[in-house]
């Protein structure tokens, strides 16, 4: 076997070489290279405050100013306002008032999942660029609404899957496009953790919360209107009305980066998914999930997730000639030739000292692309395709059917050819009873 070659960090890998590929036009309002970007924060819970703190810490290098915050819960709104140092007039309990401001260029959207789509659509329509937390939306049809709005307005959309900022995936994509793996076969990944003795996504209830300081009806949005329920507000990750559990909370961190490494970003052709809830029964969503997605090129992706065991599958992409092995805690990927090809193909390693899943790097890329008009790491083209995988997986698991997707018509069928309506806020998809 030929000796391994170490590939140093390359400036070319900091951005996608196909920056304007897949029909993405430059933004109609690209900010000048030296212009300050004015940012608003919509949703200031745990993840929203992570954005507030990160952007505050890197405001000078990114040449941004945080001008407004918005949240439906008064306590969280006041905490964000205090952290940024804003006047009362810059703290909003209705995101629509924030979007009316002409001085704001971009917004981070870190709301409950059932508001991701509407806020992103309204933001882009009002002229704002969007960093949208994962998952892209709650359901598939509204994801295409976000996609269509982004394409129509030319705004820069960054999906909050910060693993896409890891340069190892772009190094892998370069190798794959060069043909070093040969025809692709299948890939695997997982997101597994064990929160015992605590219950995953079960958070303490603020004893002071009430409908007097939380706009409960607006928080529910398109979800089923139910009486005020603090458990649903603080531990919403456990309920299908607001999210898809492991599929929406964890697996986008694996699916999207691995799809980023693909030479062509494809919609899935066929998706099947199983899910069980045998241990964590204090929720509607599953505690263990296995997803299998087949793409038109013949590549298949297997992704597993669980919240009750931390032993997972190593992130891997297999080709006929070679296999890529991704380090889980390092920005590192190794290319190893298959035995029949060791005499004609070099092994290789790409490694940097950069942190993995770096939120600040992902945000900086978004700001850079707002100025340049280029595609960000987790752009709308990649985002809609990876989110289609996630949404079809939820449908497969809950309806107990394999889902076949036609990207031209955006329609879904089962194996018999019968058209399946996407599950939505008004659908009757099965929901497990909680113990």
C-alpha cells in the first residue's frame, strides 16, 4: 500500500466551490464587504440565547450589531434584552413588529419548530436574510414554502446544522468528486446518547410562568389549540405537535453534513424508518430510531439515533474503491482504499485543529455569504433535500409505510403507487399514548 498523504487545511475548502450552483442567484440585496450587518434574534430560549452569546462574542470580527430581540415569554425576552443591552423599544413580543424594521438585515430564527417556517417566510418576504435553526420546518409542505420564498427573494438562508461548518465534509466532497472512492455504495451515521437517570428533553417548569407573561395561543401557532400547559411549553421536544423527536432534534446533525459530502445533492427516492419507545415512555416521540434513505444515484444512507444508549455507529461513506472514516470528535477524515485497489490508490488524511460543530464558524459563514451572495455551508438547496429525508422518515415511522418521493411533482407514494398526503398540523398520524 502506498504511504498516507496528509492534506493541510486549504482556503478553498472554507466555502463550497460551487457557490452559485443549483440555480441559486446572488442575493438581490448583497451587503457591501465592509458594511455592518444589523441582526435581530427571534426566539430566545436555550438555543436562541446560544446565538445571542455567540454573536455578541464575535460581533467585532463579523462586523455586526445586535439590534433587536423577540420572544413570547416575558422572562426570556427580558433576559435577552439585558444580555445584549437593548432599550425596551428593541424588545418585541411579536416577531412581526421586529420584521417591520427597515434597519435590520438578518434574523436568527430559534423558535419552537412549529414556527420555523412562518417566521422564515415572513422574514425573507420582508427583506431579511435568515439563519433558521434545524429542523428546517415542522412538516414537509411548509419546507417547500420556505424553499420557494428563498428562491424568489434571493435571500441567504443558513440551516442551523453547524456540523456543516466542519471542513472535513468539504474535503470528503472534493475526494468523492475526484472519483477517489469510485462509485458510492452506502453511508452510515448515528446520534446516540444516554441521559439516564434524567429524562431527555424534560426541563423544569418555571413556577412563575402563566398566560399573563407567556402568549400561549400564539406559541401554539398552527398546532392543535389546547389549554395552557407549561409542560408542553418547557418540554416541547417530547410532543409530536411541536417536533419529531430524535428525527428533528438530533439526526439533522448527521444527515445534513453527510449529504453535504455527496458530489450531487439529491432528494431521496425511497425512505423507510422504524421507531420504538420501550424505555422513555414519558413522551409521544420515540426513544430509538433507525432511518434508511435511498437516493436516485443508488447511494443509500443509514442513520440511527437513540436517547437511551450512547454507543453509536461511526460516520462512514463507502465507495467501491475506498472508504471514508470521519472522526467523531475531531475535524478529521481518512480515506482508506479497498483491498482490490491498494496498489493503484493512495490512502489520505485531512485533519485540522479546528473545533467540530462550531456555532461561531457557522454563523460567520452566514454573515460572509450575506456579503458575497455565495451559498452558505448549510444552504437552502442542501437544506431542503436533507429535510425531505427527515420528514419522509417521520411519515414512514408513524404511518408504518415506506415512502417514495417524486422530486418533480413533490408528491409521495407508497410501494403500491398510492399517493400519500404529507402529515401536517391537521393530519391524523398515529401518536403513541404516554404512560
